[in-house]
C-alpha cells in the first residue's frame, strides 16, 4: 500500500486527485493543472516535497567523510550553505542524486523518495574509522517548496528573513511563531525556489500560512511540465545506476578542484581524454500525443535512444520529453522520431533547458 504525505488531508481538502508514482500518494492536480503551472511561472506555486528522503549525518568527521564520497566539494560548505551532489560507484555510474545542507551540528542529505535507506547503506559500506554516523530522518520534516518569481518575496513577507541567493544556502527564521529553515532551491522548475522546512508536526500551519499568503498548490502534472521544460533529470526515471554521470547535465554536481571521490577517475578520464556514447537531451514532438517512458527514439529505421520522461508542456503547447540519444544524433536540431505502440511521431532533438 502506498504511503501518504504528512499533509494528505490538507491536499484532499484542497481538491487534490492523487496517484502513487513513487510509492507515496502525491497530488496529481487540484482541478486545474494549467492554472497551477501558470502560478509557478508567473506568481508563486507551492509544492509538497515531503516524500523526499532525509539522512542526518553527525560526528566530527562527517564533512571529511562525505567529501571523499560525493562528487561535490563538501569540505568547503560552512554552516548555512549547501550544494547538489552525486554519489557514484567506482565505474562513475550514478547511485543517487541528492542535496546537501550543512548545519552547525550536522549535515542533512535530501534524497529522492524511498532512496534514503539504500543511500545510507551504500555510504556506510565505506565508513571505517571515521567518526561519522547516519540516521534516517525521513518523515520527520515537512518539506514545502515555493516556486515562482514571487517565491523569495512571499518567504520574506512571512518571516522577515531574506533567502540567500546561492543554490541550497539556507537560514533559520520564524513563521507565525514556528521555527523554519528557508533554503534557496536549485532551480529544478526553472524558477526561483524557496524550500520552507519545518518539523513534521508544524507542517499543516506552515502550509496554511503559505497558501494564505497567495501560494497556489501545484500538483504533479504541472510540476512535471515545469521540471521537464527546465531540463531537470529525475533520479529513478531519467537517471539510475546504469547512467554515467557525464551522460547527464552535471556541471552543478561536480567540483573539478576537490580531491578524490568514488568514481572520480572515470569522470575525469571522460572529461579530459574521451567522451560518452550517449547524452540526455530534450525532444520536441509534433502533434499532441505524449509518449510513454521507454518509447524508442529513431533515426530513420535505427533505434538510437529511449524516452525517459515526457509531458505536455503548458509553456510550449506541445509534447516534450527527456531521454538518451546516441552521440552522433545528439546535436540540437537533429530530426528524429519517437515510436509508440500505435504511432511514430516526428520530433527534434533539443538542448536543455527547453525554456529559459
């Protein structure tokens, strides 16, 4: 049985229709996905991200240990800063994508839904004499994300605190007497983002305060349009353990100046002396049919890739998709086709993001 979000009843009261694409019941929409999309593009939308996994890392060696494990520079993060990073295997393939938030006394790792426990087990295999401890804190926090050009202003109006400009930097604040943490998002929607993080028990009043300030709840249908238009790969759908890190847009995930980390040798070798044989790209499709994940991408009669995510783009008014395509056909503007069970649709390879 699918788990439910902390705020399931509030979503239901707001008219949500639910689905369970990742083992948790998520709001698909609240009756008007196009209007929800518009709120995030033009004003401010509110997305419940509480299905994400959370790992708490403590101990005096926590930063040094994670620095040796993850693809980004963890040692450089003072309290109040953060980054996005990847944890790779020794072959440079992606075990998980995550966000790192550094606090005074601990580091929080925010993982995709249902990925925290495996990430903890995989990291723990490399823990020997270092003074670092992991704890699965999934479900202990309400993770609410404001997205849209008005997101920073709404957060500031409610808390009196300004959100730092750098991705994943964060500050503590008070919202209607409730302790919260304001975290600058990484732009997965293509818009300014502010995560408002509170204890699980305080999630409902924080949600209600954000809605009362004008934030419109945004469901998964609109969120997928925002995400795919922004060219943001989703772990578990566009990225998994079969994907080499250099096959996806990864500049924000990697430090080129830090020391060794697991999989670094492969990443550096590809960067300096080689290339990958496929790339994650966008596809602009003709017509109105959204292909299913797994649909074949064709060049003539030859299969050259697969669709990984697809949606109706409310901004472009047409179907768009993410997927992998072989290097010779990866140049933006290349004509291709996408084959579904009942049709083959002309398409064009697109650079990411689709919209800027």
